[in-house]
C-alpha cells in the first residue's frame, strides 16, 4: 500500500512540475509584431520620436514590448500615452530620409489621445455625383479613366498611361504617396482613380503618369481598393 501511495505522489509531482514549466515558458515568450498588428486598438507610450519625410517615427512601449510605429506628421509628446488602430508591418524598412533601415516598422493611419475613436476606412471608387474636373485631353499612347473603369479585367496587371488632374493627395501613407486623379470622364459610374507613387504631387496639377493596374488591393489599416494604379511615375 505504501508503495502505491509513493508512486501516486511522484506522478502528481511530475504532472504539477510540467504544468508549472509550461506556465513559465508562456510568460517568457514575447508577443511578435505580427500579433500586435492583428489586434484592434493599441495603447502605447512614446519613448522616442524622429520626424522625417512627412512621418514621425515613434519608438513605443506596449505591454512591455518595445517597437517602432510610423504615423503621418503631427505633434507628439515623449512620455505621453496614445492610441492607434490596426497597422501594417513592414520589415527591413529603409527610410531614405533618415538613411536608416528599421528591422520592423508598423505604419498606422494616425494616433489619437483618447482610446475611443472611429476608424476611418478609405474606400476608393465608391463615387457619387459628378467630377468637378473639366475634360483633360488624353495623353499620347494613354487611356481615359472612363476606359479603365469600363475594362478593368483587360487592364489588370498591365501598365497604363493616364493624364489627369490631381484632386487629392495623401503623402507618406504606408510608405508611399497616395493621390486621386480625374480627367473629366466617367465609366461605370466612376471617375476618380487612386494612384500610389514615390513621386510628389500637388492638388490642382495636371499630370501624366504611368503605372500598373491592380484590382482588389487591400493594404490593411482600412485602405482597400477595387482598382488601383501602383508604383506610378510622372512622365
């Protein structure tokens, strides 16, 4: 009887030890940045800030985890608490302005002082009303915006040339510049095309660009597009 009792106590001790070991291991594991980006609202404390290229790069602390976040330029106080939603991680990100490569940076639409906030979702090509842009002549070897919207599958993953007027610009979003072009034409009820580029644009400028047509592009962080012209350059 004593022998069986001893065996029972040893078995219980081993099982308890295993559970304690698993708990200890769990505590030591660090939460990867990929997990952080999948969460909804993040509460962070700013440890360091660097302003460059229209962005503010922030070294932040969240639940004992330190990492870098980049947000569009604004006033930031070191030591203050802020909140942001979502975010898109970019590994081995090279900032040309800083001449520095970050091991990992999370690009967020912006940060706020209060926890509660409405997440802004950019929905391109869900347009209503009319374009205010007067008819812009077609570029040589180019196409009209209406033609693109009427033949999306034809131009998918192909390079196109479009001439239009810049009606909206968001610089330094997710590492690139976003702009909206209109040329006065309308196809399938849509007249405004979103373009990403490393070049700089000003609202009101009439420009000719060349880029690749991409369908159903989702960057995360609330940026999703039915159609987008990517990596555009000014001709």
